[in-house]
């Protein structure tokens, strides 16, 4: 049977509905999301070709931001312009984001009625999820002595020096080391995607707006003393610096949210654990952290601000980079920079695994056995993360009321 044509177009509303279905059904994390997208938009709907889809996946793994969500945004952009990109982002994010904001609003009541034993189970499951993420990323991003050395150095550096500035320095250092140590010959004859991206003029506007917001939001928030702008500036910075995959939002947000005293480590990791049990992008966790600040009625306004500010950099970068991608991907320096940053990202996530994830989840020697059991369920038995999270939360809620 002949494959569907890759030239079909859709309206922004059709894009929204298609990605809303994905947001309701795509369990399993970023890698699983891409498999769902391939089936839905390459094989079933024919919105993009095999080559075009592979091209978008490569681009979105190079850019900072939520890679799987950015692939969705790029598909929406090709179908219905910027409105389609926004529709894809909204549809894919809405289900999980709504539940995470609601969790932040009602978490005190839930804890008061059923105790906090379930939170310990969530933290155990989160530890296993992060161990699995570190192992998977290391197999692809930290291969070979140079990349492994960069990852180990980044991890040790962040165990010694903490804070958002230290993470930025580690990522920049990884990129510079990659430029120096990992440069390979330039690719020849890279394949193109099946439909053109946005015009170069709109691309330049998007890239300029990305830079202006990154620099200007903190300044504007300080000058106007506006808490909403202050919240937006923090989450915009997090979205702009999340290189290497969706899981990196955990260390970046932890440094910002827990470091600022917005919520304690236990509540932070519990929210992240609940996110593992939901479909849709892991970046929806930003809605929980934003809503926990109590800005607006019940904190919901803060959650919406946090979500939009976290996803916006990824959207602007996709719109900005797509027209230039063919030229960028063929350059040896771009691949070397990406390789160095990717190796550093493994170290950043490994440092977060040690502190605060394991340091918070492991309260007694027996907890090491629970973490190991959760990891076996995930990595060996291949159970879905949502099932492991729910199972451990239920078990500890029963035994630790």
C-alpha cells in the first residue's frame, strides 16, 4: 500500500485536535512521544515525510527546550504557520498541564486527608526514573573517553558548586570543550525536508525576540516590581537553557524553585513524580511549580504564566532556526558544540540524581532496595513509568500513612 502524501496541510484547529489526542494518550516520556508522533503524523495523516520528520527530530535535539514538544510545534508550523505551532503546543500540553496546576492548588488538602506517605513513594519512583534517564542519555551522549570525561567533570563540578550560574557555566564549558575536542569533518549532501519552513524575515524576528526576552524580562520585572513578570523571567530562562532533553528541566527548576524557597524539596519531587504518571510533555511540570507560588486565584494564573514562559523559548527557536537548519546541520562546529553540550547535560542530570533526588528519597537503608526495585521494574521488566509511579505511591501510602 502506498504511503500517504507528505504534502497535506491542515487548519490550526485540526492541528490542535490532533495534538490534543496526543496529549491525552502519549505516556512514556520524550522518546515515546516521538514514536507516537511518527505513527500519527507520518504514517497515519501523512502531514510530513519520513525524511522531513527525521530532519525535525535532529533539529529539535540540537536546540534548547522540550525536544518532543518542539517537534510537534514544527509539524504544526509546517501545516498552519505560527498559529499551527501554537495550536500544537496548546493541544499537546493542555491535559497534563491542567492536572499539574490542579495538583498544586489542592496538594495541601490531599496531604491533610490521606497523609504524606504517598509522597515518599513518588520520590522513590522519581529516583528510579532519573537513574534510567541518566543511563539512557549516557549511552547516546557520553560515548567515548572525551564525552564520558566531560560528563563526569560536569557532574563533579556541580556537586562542588551549586546554583543556576554553575549550571550555565558547565553547559557553556561543555560546548567550548566540544568545539575544541569533538570536531569532525563537515557533512556533504545532507537530505532536505519535504516542505519549506517559515520565511527568513519571520525567522529573524523570532530569534531577535528570543534574545530580547531572555535579557529584557528580568530587567523589566525588576524595574516594574511585577511578580508576574518576575515569575515569567525565571521560567523563560529555564526554558531557554534546557539543553539535552526534557529531563533537564528537573535540575534547572529545582535550583530556581527550591533555591528561592518557593516550595520544599519533598513537594517539588512529589510533583515531578506525579508528572511521570501523566501523558504529555514533562515540561508541563512547570505549571505545578508556577501554581505553587499562589499567584492569582488559587495559583492558577502563576501556573499558566510558568507554562507559557517555559515553552515560549522553544517555540521561538524552532521558528527561528528552521529556515537555516540545512546550512547549520552541515557545519562541523555545530555538531561539535551540540556533542559537548550533550555530554555536559548527562553530568548535570547525574549531579541532580545525587542531590537532591537520592538525598531526599533515601531516608533509611531499606530505601536503597526500593529504589533498586523501582529501577528493575522500569529498565528490566519494562513497565511504563506511570504504572511504577502509581504503584510505589500507593504502596507507601498504605504502609506509611
